[in-house]
C-alpha cells in the first residue's frame, strides 16, 4: 500500500480526488520587479537625506562663522578704543610709541632707558608691523604700522610705481598702460593720457576722478584685476596705503617691501637697514646710505625719520579667521576729537585660518 501526503481531497459525492489549488505556487511576472523598485526608492530617499544633511552642515558652519564674527567684532572695537587712547596719550618716538615714558619732546627720538620717575618700565611698541599679543577677553594678534613706512599709492609714480607693478606680477608690456590708466583714475580731469582710460572706456560709467578711498580700490582701475597676480597682491596688500595729503617716508618704520619699491634696495640691503634701526633709529637719509652702501635716487624732502600722523593697525583673532583693519589719524585740530578712525575693513582669512601667535610679543599695556 502506498501513502501520499498530503492526502487527496475527496468531494462529498465520492467522485474522486479534486485537483489541488495553485495558490501555494510562487507567482511569476511583475512581482519580480519589487526589489529593484524598493532599492531605487531607497536610493532616492538616501540622496535627499544626504543633500539635506550637507545643506544643514553648511548652514551650521555659516552660523558659527557669523557668531564668531560678532564676538570678534566686539573685542576688536574694544581694542580699537584702547589703541586710540594709547596713540593719543603715549609719547611718540622715531620708531614707535614709548609706553610709560615721560611726555617730553626728545629731539633725537630716542627711548628713555630704564624706568620713569613713576617707577613704570618703559616699553617701546614699534610701528613696523611686527606682531604683538593683546588680551581683550582673549588673545588678539596686533600689528601697528606707521603710514609713512608704507607704500602710499597716491604719491607713487615713475620708477617706484614700475617697481611696484613688477612685484605685483604685472607683465612688462602692461606696466606703462596700467600706470597711465591709474593716473586717469585718480586725477581730477576727464582727459585721456596716452594709454590711459576715461569714462567711455569703462562699462560702469568710468573712473571717479578722485583719490582712492582705500588701497584695495586700486583693483578697480581698468585691467588691474586681471593684470596682477592675486597671490602677490595678497602678500603686498598690508604694505599699501592711500593718502593724498601725506608724502612722508619714514625709514625707521618702512617695511622691506617699501624699502625695495621706494628706494630700489635689494633684499640684503633692506635687511641691513632693519638691523641698524633695531639698535638705534636712523637719523637721516645719510644713515640709510651708510647702512646699505647705496645712494637711493629720491626726493630728500620726502624722507623723514619720524612717524606720520596716521597709524594703521590690524587685529587678527586667535579663535576664528576674522581680521579687523583701521587707520588712526591725528586731527589737524580739535581737543574733543584728537583722533579720526577711518578705512575700516572686516575680512575673513583664506581657508578660515586663525592667527599665528608663535612669534608675537605680549603687549602689557594699561591706560594711565
């Protein structure tokens, strides 16, 4: 006897087994496309979530940057007030501010040694853009630069302007053209110089025919932005000034770049000047010639050994990439407002790099 499982289904009328149902057999056809469809939907949903997460991360980074910007700006403005008070009350010497020094005119610009009658130690804060560490609710890197030690674009022409354009990477064939266009940009008339550019040459209405409001405006000269090397411009940006009134050049605070552009000094000659003035201020153009062995061709009436009436300062954050720049200028007259503050700029460092404090000297300044 043979047995089968499961047993056949016998109808009630006894006519034999009924055929089994096909409901237990797997169905073919459209059911085979379910898995790819699910994977496709899952992929789309995942992609949407990835885009949303990326956007959220970007918004978070921007929010953090904005928050850091506001915090830094509050600290920078507090530091600005302290620097304005320091510039208005501390004695000026040939190469910087002499903190805690006696308030008496020194003909030779030498810092008083030792301590003052009040017992406070004299501290020389140099105006040659060297870094100082200033504490304002946290460390800030401060750089002070005498404007007379910078390259004043409004007083630059001839060979010094050509040397500047060369340092900025402008091709030799474009230097005379760009120099002429710059003169047309800042002069008061609308007459074209040879190779220059006036209103009809500009797509946005032409040059303003006025002094530059800030050094970065120089890039608005027709063709300047495309002619310069951007990395070289960034390296030179803090060495440039824009002042149509002051023509003074202070050899005791001039940067190596300014010495090279203004006096055509080599790198070694500029380094010799820095070594000499680190020991004692240079007192004349003859001292510059002695230190370098060169005889610069320049208007001797423009060469000074004392700071100008304007100081540019830079404050860089050690917690974020923000940097604040401004200029402090003594007013021609006015007891209630001894200083003007202008040319303010708030920028963010490339790649959001924080300030380096490794070679900064701590500034222990307290208003007196």
